[in-house]
């Protein structure tokens, strides 16, 4: 029963690389959820279903024998369209309601989309394997590491850098940060609500599509509950890190992805099966002790939008 | 006047439950199962209502109380001879004990309440989003532990060999107990104090109401009712951990929201209406005869329809079908009743 931590840290670079890769993917999802939360105070439970839709798009393209870029293009198109539709049909009418009502509504949307996928594609699942060559290992100074671990780490890092640039250097980014800080005052100062929310939803859709591409490489079998578990974990991570700032939400997402990837790979099954319990117990503990999140600045409480 | 309203507040949901049960006596055996399920759903949704409706705090965790109730009742009422086949790793006391049907239901309610108190002690300090996420965490933990801990249950196996004693009568009595408990609670001092915290937490605090304490009381009561419902449920169908997880959480929350979360009448109406739609669609997924042909819907239609209904109700009528009010009496009937009582 002794933890093989030393051996893992010393020798099993693959587990470590996988964990970093998964952490990167979860960090991207955390940004997608955190961005929308920032401007709408809405926890999007249906985020995973956006990823699922993207994965089905990739599976469709693979089935039809489309080239890889065609599949990725279709994936981005489908996911972005769906997220904009979600904003129009659900988020907009509900914007004035309490965060709890909106959470229940996105819960409903999540189930709706999942059952539509079940109706449409059946429970058995489809294969999206056009990028499966990324599962081959690269040999780096004598150590085998799967390409996807490196690619997803790189893509996540690139995505985050691009996002920081967007938020820090552009007008829209400035508006989004202002809206996240205090929506009402931002509107009074001339920030256009619909535009800010629209761009946040758009970016979070782009991130979901990216995540869909990465996740299908790791799990080529696309079923209606694709990415459901990941979303639940990322939500927990986002709360763990602190929802109010993007940086802390992202760190939380990375941390939970890294932890679940690392512990899931390193622990024997009879211990790792209780991993979700420990992660969620940690989330509850953090909510009780530091309601604003682990990485949040102290003294900042959530300002519920009126 | 007040007394008339109070009587209607109890009678209307209770009569609806009785009416549903009466429908069950005249239909075929296969349809009867749907009716019994509807009655169990009423009990679960009323349990949800006792906490969510009166406190205004969201909980995704109540299905965990249903689950522990089902586990307790299922394990304890399974015949000792059957246990090793389904639950080979069961702890000693649970392995050698079998109780009757009614005691098992009482134990289910007790276990549900105890678990709710245990969970509520730390969690009732939270509200809003934090409460939603934390109770969701409780659901995840409970599901995870029940799924793999084989000392306290069947783990990944299905609860077969539990005596299937939940018929129309028991389910109806269970639902009526839940309705009566919810009614008594909401008319009591505690229920009123909790609703005051829902309307304005600061004002309620200012007049000396403990928000934390009142929420905990309601949480414990609703945990007991949910546990009871879980006991009824395990005596109705062979359950496993997957049948007491996200789907049930979603459908029962949908029932509460569609009916109207802030009234007992709304909870019961929502449970009955959505269960009716859901049972019809479930039947239609296997093909039913309707006037003008056969209706054969593909599997999964149920959740699509219920999900769409829930989203629509949230957008168009956020306070639910009943508007979140108790039963509105027609004026003429009220006047008649009033004159009667005046004499």
C-alpha cells in the first residue's frame, strides 16, 4: 500500500506529461467557464455539451473521410454556432434572474443537449480518430512521451497567452475586464452589454472547440456523455481556484486536471477510484474556509450582479 | 378565513395524490407501475420543496439522501440468504440482520435525516452559487462512495432480491406523509421563520431568526422525507448507483421548477404533471397506440421533452406552472365556505 510517489516522480515521465497535458486542457475549459461567469455571473453547466458537440463534429468528419483541417473547421463552426445559439435562446432571457436560477437552467440545457445527442447518434458512440497519430510517442533524451501531451500543453499555453494579450491589449478585452469587475458601472461608462457578453460567449465557444479537438485525441470514442465528467471536475476546479478572477479560475482548472491526471495514473485502481470523492471534499472544504477560492485575493467577495 | 385557506392548502395536494392513486386502481398492471413511480416522485419532490422552496437555497444534493435511504432500506430488508450473492463483502452487522418492510422504511427516513444533518452542519452556512456547487459535491461524493464501497452495499451491482413491497397503497401513504409533513412544517413557526429568511435574510436576522439554524431544521426534515422516498423506491424497482445520480437529480429538480418551487401545491402539481408526461413518453419509446396510428419514439425523447419543458418554463414563467402559490380558491366557493363557517 505504500505510495510509489518517488518512483513515479523519478521514472514515470509519461504520467507526469499526461497530467500536465490534462491540466492544460482543463485550464482551457476553466477559462471558457470563467469568462462567461465573469460577465454574466452564470455558471455554465452546459459547457461540456459544447465540447461534446464539437467531438461529434470531428467524428462525423472522420466518418465521411474529410481531411483533418476540414474536421477541425467543422468542429469550430458547430461549437461556435451552438454557443451563440445558447446565448441567444437561454442566457439572454434569463440574464436578470438569480445565479441559482441560471445554474438550474444551464443544468436543463446540458441534459437537453445530451439527450439530443443520444437521440441523434445513439448510445454506442462514434469514433473520431483523424488525429490519432498524435498518440505516438516522441523520444526526448531517452524518455518516451506521447505527442498529444506535449501538443496539448503547448496549445493550452498558447491559448492562454493569446487570451492574456486579448484581455490586456485590446478594447474588447478591457471592456470584458471592466464588466467582470462591476457590470453596472461598466455599462454606465459606455460598455455595451450585448457586445461584451457576445464576445465572451464567442471566445468560450472557441476554447470549447479547441478542447474538443484535444480530448478526442485522448478519447477517440465519442458518446453522448463525452466531456461530462471533465466538465464536472473543471467546475469543481474553478470554484476551488476562485471564480472571480480568470487567473485563479485557470489555476484551479489546471490544478484539478493535473491532480486527477497524476493521481489517476500513479495510484493503483483501488485507491484512485475514490479520487472524485477527495477532489469534491476538497472543493467543499475550500468553499467553507475560503469561499472566494484558494488563489483569490483575500478581501474580495463575489459581487452578485443586480 | 385563514383556517379555510389552511385546509385547502393541505387538502388540494393531498386530494391530488389520492386521485393519482385512484387512477392507479383502474389501469392495467403495466401502467400501474408508472402510477406508483409517480407517487414516489411526489414524495421526492416534496422533500426537495421542504428545503429549496422554503429556504430559496438551491440543492443538487438531495438525491444523495434518497440514495442512502434506498441503501439502508434495501440492505436491511433483503433476506439474509440472498445477501452473499449480491453483496459478498458486506460488513457483519448488515450481513446478519433483516428487518420488515415498515421498519426498513422508518430506518430509511432516519438515515436520510442523519445524513442530512451531518452534511448540513457545515454546508448550511452557504447560499447561492456556493451552496449549489457544494451540494453538487455531496452528490458526487455519495455516488462515488456508494459505487465502490462494497462493505455497505452492492457497489456496482443492482439491488435485486429486495422484496418489492411498494404498491399503490404504500406509495400513496408515503406521498401523503410527505405532503402532510411539508404542510405542518410550512405552517409552523419554523417554516415561517425560514420563509422570512428566504424573502430577506438581513431583515430576518434583525428580528432574531437564525438563518443557519432554520435552514438546518428544514434540511434535516427534507433529508428524512427524501430517505423515506428512497426506501419506497428501492422496494419498487431494482436500483443501482446510476439510477440515483444525475438523471434523477435533473428530473426531480425539473419537476419542482416546472410546478413552482415556492409552494407545496406547485411541488405536487409539478411532480404529477412531469411524471405523467414522462411516463407517456417512456411508453411511447416502446411504441403506443394513439388515435390515428402508432406512436413510436426513439429512446431519449423523454429527457429532450422534459429538458425543453424545463428551459421553457424557466424562461417564460420562472415561478412555475402554479406561479409558486398555494391553490387559488374560486371566489364563489370561498364565499360559500366562509358563510358556512360563520354560522
